[in-house]
C-alpha cells in the first residue's frame, strides 16, 4: 500500500495515537503494517516501566493499519499477552493478517523492543465493512 493511500492517510490523522502518544506508522502493505514509538517518561507507569496501555495502543493501531488495506475494517475482538517489560528506547509493532474470510480479518501483532525482545503478543479480529449502499447498487 502506498504511503499516500486513503487508508494510510486516514490512519496518520489519528491525533490520539500519532500526536499524543507519538506512534509512527512506518510501513503498510497488503495485510501488513509496522509502527514504532520512541519511549518517553510519560509512557512509564508508577513502577518505571512502560504502561500496558501504551503497548496495547501500538499493537491495536498497527492491527488497524494492516487490516484496512483494501476494505474499511473495525476491530471487534482483541487479546494481548504482556511478556516482558521495557523502560526506555524504541518499541516496534509488526502486524500480519493471518486470515481474511467473508467479512472478517484476523491479524497477529508482535511488539518488540530495539533489541528484538518480544514484549507482547496481540491478536485482533476485525469486521470488514460492506461497501456503501450506492456502491452495491452500481455493481448490480
């Protein structure tokens, strides 16, 4: 998917993810996406490690980028396992669509640090929205 595709342009307008948290969509293609986040002090919890919500946010955003490659998709079900903590550096999320059948997409997302340590595993299932009614009428 080109960097100027409508889906990628829409993803990059997510002010919460891109502006407030600081996540960058690095790459996206057919059923694939990669994001990064340079960690800051405001990403840390009271124990001095990155908050689980930050890891979830980068995984969820990257899942959305991977699943929206040709048809608008909304997430309907996600799970995440937090495997290792991190305190500083850059984290990365890489999403791969592992199934697309009917109206559903399933993606796996691996969140790693800059040393390739696996921090979290995320699985997301999305519902592929039907085309607008006027598009369906034109196809008939």
